[in-house]
């Protein structure tokens, strides 16, 4: 079945081992994040075999599936839990990121019902405007969470880069550490985890500018893809050919390079732009926005192939400059960026081949 992706576990393993070694030099533990692969158990298994201890995912369904597959925890639930799934969170998650006192209350109540103490990391918003209590209110709110029975606030964390594009730096990491210190001074509770972020924070380790006290990173993109979207780069020392897409050519014809007629918006509300290059050899691939993001697929066999555009289930590429003589039925291979990996794993129309 096409399209299909090939998942090279040995290459993911290489990335995981390298990043684990890099982070250990700064006394930072990695949480290996599987959410971009929809909690693929074989990926979780290879992360564990690389020496990564904690597996993180944003969906409790994925954690449940990994446990049922036989993957040993501990597991960290990365997305703030819904109250409607609290019982499953208590049963399947070993660590939970939270940012609401009401959620903390419900988690505590459910934990008592299961005769369990749930470990939580309280998230602090340092400016990216995604999850977390606003930094100025953090000490007061976290202190209230510490009084809730049934949960144990074992640390604090932050997320940067995913919504506002805010880049982790020495200043915002220091703010997180200062909040931790003030909480410990005022309430005597030891917070042994300071989860300083994700792949976007790796330059702080690479440049040796990470403040002492940050001791955990949640890494998915850099391990699975070898990329860092927030900083718009490939992560040094990692591979980017870990997941390869194959898509089949279903039409191959010479056509003009600009449409004929008035141009409106495409199916996704975008107004396409065109450059008149005369007639071009164009291929339509049986893959589309339902399966990949056209801006994050990179031709593997011939860099002269140009990705033009995609609709929901068609991708159009320009083969005019290609050194390969393609025909209908041939397959074209692509490396994938983060957004395409996410879509490809999520799409039921993409076959997954574990290698």
C-alpha cells in the first residue's frame, strides 16, 4: 500500500544515544517523547534500549497502548489532562504535567480512590503563552497545589517555542530556577525535577549556557527527526533520515507553470502564487495534506525535484530538472520534517513499515 513510511529504528537509536550523552554532560535527564509517532511501541522500545528511562506522550491512549504492548514505564503525560480522563491518568501515568488547581483537585481525588499518590510537575508559563500558570502567579498557585492530598508536586516545568515561538535562553531558564528556589524556601518542599523544556532548549546545552539546576528536557523532535523547528535547524550530531516517505506517481504530464483563469483560494484557504516558467513536467503523487505537510517533505533521491503544492490527497511536484526518468507508477522518496512525520503517523492511509 502506498503511500508508506519506513521507520529506521537503528537511526532513531543513534539520535537517542547521542542526545542522551550530550544532555548527561549538563546533568540533564531526557524524557523520550513519542507523541509525533502516535506512541508507536517499537519507537518507545528503542528509546528505552538507548538508556532513556522516562517515556513521555501527550495522549493517555498512547500510554495505555504502550503499556499493553509491554513497554515498561515510567510514563509521563505531557498534555494537561482532561477531567474526563482523570481515572485513566491515575492508572497509566507515572508523572503528569498540570497547570490547573481544579485538575489537581480531581487528580488527587481519583488518586485516593485508587490508593495511589500521583506525581505531578506543575507547569509555569514563562512567556510562550501555551500551558502553565503565569510566572508572576506561580508561587501562590503551586503552593496551593502542594496542599492537595493524593498528589505529590515533585517538580516544576515550562514549555517554550510551541505556540509563541519563544526561544529558551539563560534568562527564562533562570526565572524557572528562581521560582523553584523561592517555593522551597517558603514551604520546605523539595522539588527535585526542573523540566526546562524541549528540543528548542538544546542550544543551551550545546553552547554551555544552561543555568545549573535545570535537570530535565522532554525531547521528541530532535530524537525522531533530528530537527529543531523553533530554531529552524538540523540538530548537530543527529540524523534526519530516520523516517522516509515513499509516494507513487499517478499522473505525469507537461503542463503550464501558471493556471489558466482567475485565481481564488485553495481548499485550505490559501491563495497560491505562481511563477511563469513555461511548460514543465509535473507529477501528481498519491499523497496529500491529509498525510503530510508539503512544506516539510524533502526529495531524497534527487534534489532537483521541486515540491509545488498539495491538496488534501494530491501532491504536485516539478520533475523538469530531475536527473531521473520517472514514469507513472514509480515511487519518489522523501525525508520528512516534524509536521509531516506527525501527519503521516496519524493518517490511516499511510502504511507504516518498521525497520
